[in-house]
């Protein structure tokens, strides 16, 4: 019996199972038969006891009925309380039976007056006592039979059993009931071993958790207490006068005014007049200013002596600053943000209220100074908020007015770019058909012609291709980008001197011959096609799909067929493989002519190359911020544009947003067990701190990971699931233009598919150019991904030990020093440091210090290339780490970082590298890196770059051990503003399920609703896709409601229409599905097959039921009319 705990379970008494119920009924019948037999015997011996026995049987019957229908009471009441209640009830009934047996005890006088028939019996008391003893003995015997642990056969009864599983009702009710816990007193009256005597154990208000507090002080309400919350939120009017003179501060301290002694007090100061003081005289200018600011009323002037909440005080200060300087755009924007923050998104008519507040403030700004009408930010905010309440005609009129003010031909180029791109985003959402949207895109491109607008033209081309793909026109979207790349990269040299229109005409000849285009397996390029004498295209077979016909529902069959064709038909077809049933699969040059423009600058061409990879499904972090260089000092205006559409079409979490949520199976698993009556929590697996969302500055090396084995790099197997791998391989091969960054990107992609293939390909490239440090670094990192650290170490020594002169050798030195340091080989790392800084290996420590610092300062002062300065800063950090403590190395790194000028992108890359390096150093044995040091550096970097997922993951890692969920909660709830980036929002949703607290779907819904409530994100297809993935988990009816809202906002998105025919088919009737198809036809959304062909011969079962019901109703009406006719005239 050792090792087995016997637990008394009250949740299973009495038993509710079928077999136990049957046994209980059988036992009850046996008891009733025995009771009747005993009662007959007692009646033969003692005829006066039948009333008492009948009362006891009625009590037992009532008790059994109460036990049968009181489930909650069975759990809440302990056996001890049940026995006490049983005893009290038994005594009460015994007393009642004695009174009935001896009426004279209650009515003595009445019995004496009754006459000679009522004779006093001297043995009545003895007889009543005998009856009571007999009743008590029978009840005790019944109680022993019920609560005995073993029955007559020696087997265990229903009350005692072996319990290896915890009581699930504890989860239902939140814990044990007080009555189920035996009363006890702690030894020492709640004192805690190791703490002073004034500290003892207490219970909180819910009586479910233990707290440690002082017994000599009153209990302070928790921060969630309603009274405390009311004190924090309510603003009280405190009648405290504001001093006439400002408070003088000295540094961080406020001087305390000395109180004068009584003999120095002026008697006139002790008198306080009860009359109002004379109001100060205002000049005419002051009066005009007060009239122009209606927000500040006279009531506020009267309330100058009251203290205001922090938000209202800030607004008051902003109003005062704007009164002095009305052209300060930042203060106007801050005032709009604070004023609209008072209206929560979840309140009724919140959007309308926020819009009215924002529009009134912007109109005040324009009235205050005419220069504010030239502010792009104020204009775009005005139009964005006004679109919530204006009609389409009013919005069109306001956009036209803004273009006349800021978007004319004489306006600065940066203003025209922002204005026309913002107008295109609005126009795509406001159009009613695909044809109108195409005209809007062509108009925006025609207005931005010129070399200074090349980056923005690439963005517009990308925007239109993404829009068309979401609408189902995959072939047209692909054709636009293919034609633009052919013109920009593969234009023949003989046509370089011709005009753009002439080159486009020659490109039409190449396009109409239907030869291979960029990305196709037989593509050679436009220039090679001209050199080879314009050969004819080679035909090849294309994989075809057929309708399986397994499903009986025609709507689901149509959905599956459309999905198959959308997966296969992503590129334009040609005459030898065209789809006769789908005329949109073949793209003519006239369809794409107006979307092609001249792209000649190297930066714009690089942007176009990366855009094409992103369109094919690859996630390129930081690609949306590449346009910052084109805007220059006005790059902050890029935040006004909507960039959420850039994620559409990518793989990973964007294509499968359900990966952001914890799995349903994981949520259902029990996280605790019961051993010998004690609840023991299960150990949860430690997850990676870097999730599926990856976003950082563009320029981070694609093979650079978060540890020695390069985990957490840009592309991993989960990031490329569902991608057309062969097509992307073709693009990498065809657009390779001797760029080391492109080669590294190609190797990183192949490594995500197959590491061995990547190593083989990189080795072949290295054999041809063995003097390239970039190729050496790529090859060594691939070996580290394979976890072949021995080979990687040898390759570092071979590459850095040769006497050949390599280009950018400092890059390889920095990578090798970091690798050996993390491999705990500090001697080899110091040796490489001396070689990199050209220091004699036999020099002393002091000489090593002086020469090393001087060499680093000389390099930083001479080098102008930003990328090379980043490498020198990395070398400086490890150099300082080799001679001084880690905090001094960090200070030296930041000092050099602040003294030099770096771009915003370089600053983000350096700070994120520093934080991940400190994290890796903290994992080494023998290296003391305080967690608070890493946490402080991560927090400082996050203030500047809140969307960097590397910094966000490190923040979660160092909050894991703190156990303070409030910090993580504040990070997830506060992102600086309501307009969060989509990557940041997706990361927050993923972090909600990482076991830092209970996963709450309502919090996810609130986040998504808040994001969809902003004007910039309400038409994001990816955002609505995330919302639908959340509701499809367990609530299809709510998912239907969300789907209808999504179709209303993203009217062009084909995938939302198709969800009604697939995952949500059970929620839509045939009539509703037919209506959706009509809407798709009216709006021009792509459908590859006609639904009518699938509905031939099919009869809707629900329509038959409705017809039968209507026919049955008609028959009832006819029968009633006939009955009334027959009953006439009665």
C-alpha cells in the first residue's frame, strides 16, 4: 500500500453514474423492505412507535431527495457539517415525537380539564425515552453502514477509493471550498521562517491566495480595488491656491520655503480678503487671441486655482504654446493625439467623435496661420479623418483641393510623391470596380514622370501588382513586374540611346513573341534574345488540374476548383498552353503598357529587384523603409502612407496567421497533476524568444543569426513553405550581376531549402574567386548552420592565415573574432584582434592597449563608408572587452557610436547587434554579464526602434526570469501611438500566447478592433485575415460577421468572397452565396470558372424545406377557409 494515497472525495458522493445509480436504487429498495419488516415487528410489540418511525422514514426520504438534486451543495458541504446538521435534525424530530407522545407536557392544564376520559400515565416518560433510544440506535446503525470504509465482503465502498487524478471541479469553482478544508491553526500564528516577527501569512480578498504582510499595519487595498481605481481616474477639485511666483528649482530639487518666525509675520498677511480681487487688464491683442481660441473658456480662467489631471494639464500647456507660436506643427499634432485619446475605440460612435475632434483642431490650425495650410501632415490627417463622415463626392472635392495646393507641378518633389501615393491608396479603397482602380493607378504613374520619381514609380508598380493579385488577377500582376524588369535590366545596348517610348515599342515585339520572361525556366533576357537573332519560343507542357467531383455540394466543388486554378495559374499563359475557359490568363502588351516606366538609377533598380522577390513570397525585412533614402530629410513623412499591403502575398505567418496563436490542442492540455493529494505543476518546454514575425532594418546580413549556429536568420524552412522554389531560383540566377549581397541572399535562400545544396553551390563559387572575403564568410556561415564547428574554425584560420590580399578583410576578421569568442576560445580571438589592428603579437599589455586604441581612432577618422565603420565599431567592442570589464566596453562602443554620424538604418543595425552580442555573452560559462545590464540596453534601443523584433524578443527573454507580467503587459498595450505597424501588431499577438500569462482571446480581439478602427489600417487585407483566423478557431457565426465586415472594407479581395464557399459554407445559405457571386461580377473580381456549370441539376435542400413549409401553411389556410364557409351563417 506504500506510495498510494487514499483521498476522501466528496465530489463523487453520492455517485451519479448509471451503474452506481442502479446499485443505489437496489440498496434503497432493500432498506425500504427491511424497514417495513422492522416496522411491522415493532408495531406488534409497541403499537405507539409507528408515528415516530414514519417521521424518521419521511426524513430519510427527504434527505435522499435533497442529495439527489443538490449537486452544488454536495460539493460545498463537508462531512463534518453534514453530521452536525443530521444530529440537529434528529434532536428536533425526537423532541417533537416526545411532545406528541406526552401532550400533557405542553398542554397540562387542558388535559386536566378534559374530564375522566384523559388519565395521566406515570410510565409515559419512560416509554418516550425508550422510543427515542430505539430511534437513535437505528439511525446510528444506518450512519455506520453509509460511512463505513469497507462493506461486509471486505471490499472498498463507494466512499473511499484510490484517486490519482485531481478534482476537476477545483478548476470550475477556482479552488476548494472552505468547508472541505479541515480547520487548523498554523504553528507560530502565521509566522514565516526567516522573516521578522511582524511579518505573517494572510489571505487576500478572494480568499484563494496567500499573502505575506505586516500584522501591525492596516490592510491597503490592491491596485485593482474599485476605490483605488476611482481615486486614480476621477479628477477632484482641490481648492489649493497657485503661488503667484513660480517655484524656483535647483537641478533636480525644489527649494523648500522657510517658514518665518511668529515675530516676523506681518499682521496684514494673516488677513485674507473675502472680496474678489481686481481682474487684470487685458490688451486688445490678448482679447483677440482669446476669441480665436474657443477651446479655452472663461470657466477655465475661473478654475486657475484648481489642479487638473496630467492629460488636461498637458493640453493646457500645448494651448498656451500654440497661442505663442501657431506655426509649430509638432504641437498641433500632439494636441490632436491627446484630444482624440480621451475617446476609447470601444465606445459607441467613437469613430465619429474622434473625427469631429480632429477636424476641428486642424481647422483651428489653418485659421491660426496660413502657413499651416502647406503642411502635408495636417492635410493628410484632415482627409483621413474626414473620410469617416464625408460622402464620396465631398472626399473627392477635398482631395482635389489638396492636390491643387501641394501636388501641382511646381511643388517640391517630396511633396508630390507623398501626395500622389496617398491619393492612390485612398482611390483604390474608394473605387467601386477593378477598372476604376486600374485607371487610378495609371493616372498616378503619369503624374510622377522624371528621374527624381523613380523610387516612387517602383512603389506604385508594386502597389498595383499587389492589388491585382488580391483581386484574383495573378497573371496581370506578374506581367507588369516582368515587363518592367525586362526593360530596366535586359534592355539591349543598341537601344540605350533611344527614347523611352521607342524602347517600349521594341519591348512589345519581344513580349508578343511569347518567349521566356524573367522567372521562367527558358528565359534568357531581352538582350540575349536580340543577340541570338530573335528565336522562336519553345513550347512546354503545363501541369493541369481537374475537378475531383468527390464533394456533393456544388459550391464547395467550385471553391476547390477556383483554389486549384489560382495556385497553378500565377504566370501568364501563352498560345500553346492558354486556358480557353479563362480569357484573362493570357496577357497582351496593351494591358500593361501604361504601367511601364523608365528605371535607370542603380538604387531604383536594386529596389525593383527586391520588390520582385517580395512579390514572389519572400519576406525581406526592412524593404518598406528603403524609400527613406529617396525622401532625404523628409523621410519621416513615409509614416503617413499605408505600408500594410506590402506584406500581402508573403509566406510564413502572413499566409498562415493561425501560427500566431497557440494551438488548440496545447490549450486543452492540463498544466498540473495531483500526486499524493498535492497539486504539482508540469514543466513547460522552453520556447524560442524569436517568433515567426521578423522585422528589422534592411542591411542585416541574410545569413546572420542570433547565435553561433545562425538560428533566427532571415529565412528558415517555415518562412518559405508554399513558395515556388524553382521560380525564385531562376530569378536569383537571372538577376545575378556580380553583387556579393545578391550572392549571399541566394545562398541564404538555398540554405533554407537544403543546407547541403547551399554549401555545394557556395564552394563552387569560392573556387572561382578565392580572394573574396564575402564568399569566405558565406561559406563558413553555411558550415556553422550545419553545426560543423571544427571545419568552420579551420576555414577561418586558413582564410586569415594566407598572405593574399583580400577585399574587405576587416569584415572577415570581425566575424571570426566574434565566432571564437562565443566558442570560448578567447586566446584565438585576442590573436586575431592583434592581427586585425596590426599590433605585434609579443607586445606587452600596456603597449597593446595604447596601440589598439590609437589604431581604432585612426580608422574611424579616415573611413567614410558607413558599412566599414560598422565593422570597426564591432572590432572596438571586442578589443575593449579583452582588456576591461564589459560595462566599460559598452561605454566605449556607445561613445564612438554617438561621436560619428550614421544613418538611421545603420544605427538600428548597430544597436541590435550590441544587444544580441550581450545576450550571447551572458550564455557563456565564466562570463559575468548582469541581466539588468542587458535589459537596460534593450529597453533603450526599443525606445528608438519599437518595431525591431530582435529587440522585442530579447525583452521577452529578460522579463522571463523577473516574473513581472506588468512590464510585458505594458509593452504589449503601449506602442507609442494607436497607428502601430502591422509587423508590430502581429508580434504582439504572437507574444500573448508565449506563457507569460493566460492566453486571452478577448485581448486579441480588442487589439484587432483597435487597429481596424484607425483610418490607415481599416482596409488592410492581412489584418482582416488575422481576425478571421482567430474567429475560425471556435466561433463560425462570429467569423461570418467579421467576413461580411471584411468584404465591406476590402471589396476587391477575392479570398474573402471565397471563404464563404469554403470554411464558412455551413453558415451561408445558397441564396446568400448566389448574392455574393453577383457582387463579385458587379465589382469585377476575377472568377476563373462559371458557378452556373456546377449548379446544373442540383436542387437546394433548404429550398425544398421552405417550399414544403409554405405549401403546408397554404393548406392550413385553405382548410380554415373551407371550415368557415361550412359554418356559415352560424
